[in-house]
């Protein structure tokens, strides 16, 4: 027996919806790698799917857990560059400088290196490195090699923060799968 037009339309809509969901998740994970709002995209995709399926999938508990994880991802990413600077000998000022450098570098290098995602990532890491190193060299009057060491710690911390945020994104997907 042939499927009716309404059944075919429903199937096409379902396939399109879940394909867009998958695309949103993929975009979210890629955005995590550059320190942007990827986990929030994933959360928004889950909320939209929850509403679109008539509240039959995911549920409040899953959404609350995923929201908490998204916040955790932001905290980990933000703190990591400063933590790296501190672990490599920097003080409180270099932590703040590294955070400001991450943001400034990402904004500055995104148009300078017009390769999607790459410019932002390079800019964030370089910004953390330069800002922390300059702070230690100029403000704290440390020797150049000590200042550069602190800058390296800030850059490595930024990279670690990006991967931590990405892992949190995968954790959100695990919660989504378990609550589906």
C-alpha cells in the first residue's frame, strides 16, 4: 500500500528537522573549538527539538543538566588561560591580562586571518600570550624570559580551556542521548 501525501510530508519534515538538529550540534562543537557559544547552540537545538516533538524527548531534568554543563563549559574556558598564566609564574594581574588578551586577540585576528575559526583561535591564544607576557614584563618588571614563560602558560591554558569546553559539549550530547 502506498504512503499518503500527508505521511510523506511528515516524514520529509521529520528528516529535515533532525538533519538541522545534527547540523546545529556540529556547528556548536566547532564553535566550542574557537571559544564561542557552541554549547549554547547545542542547548538551543535540544530545546527546539524538545518543543518540536511535543515535549516527548529530553525533558526538564535533561535540559537543566545541559544548562548547568553549558555554564560549566564557559567557566572552564574563561578560567583556563588565567590558570595557565598563574601556573607558569604569573600573578593576579597576568591572569586578568590573559583573559582580556584572549578576547582582544580573538576580535582582532578574526578579520586579519580570514580563514573561518582559525583566525579567532590563533588570535585568542596569541592575545593571551602577549597580554600576560607584557603585563609581567612591563608592570611586574620581570625579566623577558620569565614574562614569556608566563605568556606561554596563558596560551597553553587557553588551548586547554577550549578542549575542556569541547568535552563539556560532548557531555551535553551524552545527557541528550540518555534523556532522549
